[in-house]
């Protein structure tokens, strides 16, 4: 009986902490929409507390402004791989970038970098 309870407990824990591909896709759709609207605050609100501390809002605003000026708006994205994070190739009006993100169990961004 104890084994059955323990297995059920582990199964329930796995369900609550696993992020799905759909979670990542929805997060990226929100990032792209916010980026195209120049809404750094909306992206920043998706950051975990640790990421907010290491990547402050003013730095994010500067990144958005420069990237929008250099590349234009984002149009589409494609999943690449999970090497060092979930990597996406994002197409813009004039170029493309690779965005790497990671999500916490509560679906907050814990990683947000470009390559």
C-alpha cells in the first residue's frame, strides 16, 4: 500500500511541474506579440523574480528598441532544439535571431537570451 501511495505521489508531482511544448509556444507567442507592440513591461511581467533582478526593465526596453530599429517586427518563429534551453529561430522583417527561453514550474521565464 505504501508503494502504491508513493508511486501516485510521484506521478502527481510530475504532472504539476512539467511544462509542455504548448506552454512554451504560448509564452513565445506572447513574447512576439509584446515585442511587436513595443511592450517591454508585458514581457518583463513574464520574468521570474530572479530574471527580473538580473535583467532589469530598462535593459529589456533598450534591447527591444535596438532590435526593433535593426530588424523590424517579428513575423514567425520555429522551434529548433532544447540545447541549453528551448531555442527558437525568430524571423523578423530584415533578419532572424535565435531566442533561448526556459520556464519555471509556474510558467515564468527563467531564461531569456539571444544567440
